[in-house]
C-alpha cells in the first residue's frame, strides 16, 4: 500500500468529488480513479459509493479515512524528523591527531554535508571502554592490533621520528635522517606505559625489531612532559609518530626521521555491529594523505 493512494483517497473523501480532488492534487482525474480502485482491491472493501451525481463514503470508507489521516500525519512527522536530524558521530581521540582529524572530518563532510562531530579526548583504555558501552561511535588508536569485543580496522601508517634536544649531536640531521645506532649512546626516554599502552608497546616493539637495545632512562609522563624533558637533556631522545611530531611547538627540540624508516599502525576501532560501509568510509577518511608528511 502506497502513501500516495491514501493521500488520493483523503482528497476524494474531503471533496466528495473526483474532479475537484484531482484539481487539488494537481493531477489528471483518471489517475485518482485508478489509485482509489487499486486501494479498494488491496483492502478488499469498497470505500466509496459512486453515482453520476454524487460520491459518498461507505461505512468501511469512514473507518479507513480516519486511519488514513493518522497514517499520513505520522508519515509527515517522519519526513520532518529526517530533514531536521543532523548525523552525529562521536569520535574517541587523543593528543597528536589534529591534522588527521581535520582531514578526516572534511572527507566525511564531503560525503554527508550535515555531518556533525563530537570529539572525546580519552586515554586509550577509557576510549575503548566508552566504545564498548555505546558512548562513542568509533575510536582512533595507534598500535592497537586486536581488542576483545571490538573490531580493529587498519587505516594508516605513521613514520616514527627521533626527537632530540636542539643541542644533541644529531640535531642538525633533520633533512637526512638518523639511524638508531647513531642515537644509542644517549638515553631513550619513552612516555610511561600507563599513558598509552598500545602506543608504548608498539614503539618499544619497533625498536626491538631493529636488534638494537638503546639505553632506557626513566619513563616520562604525558607527551608534553616528554618534549620538555628531552629538550632539557642534551643527550636524551625519544621516538614519536609523525602526527604527534607535527604538533610539537617547542623550539628546544628537533625531530628527525629514523633511517631505515620505522612505522606504527593507526586504526579505526568500532563495535562489531558497526563494521560495515559506514566504518569503511571512516577508514578511508582517516587514511594517510597521498603526499608523505614530513614535520
């Protein structure tokens, strides 16, 4: 049953005249008659008594008219709601993703102009728990490969950079890169694991895969604390992903690409029921730019 047929029936019931109903609907009279006849066949009842001189509602027609008005009113409310609702996506994120978020949100808005975003900055474990509890629609993470009860969708790879004090012997190698062997004589400062376990483990794993074992110093705190401490210690260094490096504003440190290149994986994490076309769209939105970014 089509809403159009109900709309035509209500018009005829109001006018009690097929010609006037057709004028009101701005269509030809035969189309109105055809729709009413089809509706009667679908319902299995006669809705109107027709004669050359008058049109009257039958008892069944009066009952159907009331239901038809209610149905059309409800359909109108649905349409209004659909036009007014703005799609909102709650994204769990963390420090050091500003440029990627801006690019990703622009890409999503290109597909859905009414797209609205709510960014929620949380530590990674709280981010994933909020996703499980339905408080987020997706989460961006680094170094996360698998999470119980969630779906991890690989989206990008970030190059790792060494960050050193401007007084470090390797500070002038930003344009050519630096090997881990050249840094091994200093002290590696890595943010404490509790701040971001997956990122911490991924960085440590990437360094271990090289076969070198840099001398580790006391773990640092947040990203900002790490930058301040490294900038104050001429022989210390740390390793950070490219997106985090891009947000460093301190003039006391220098960022240098590691050679050979080391990378860390970034992912879009969703609940399994949301791992469909919308999630794939988000993965595409947050992928790397075509041109490699070098802070």
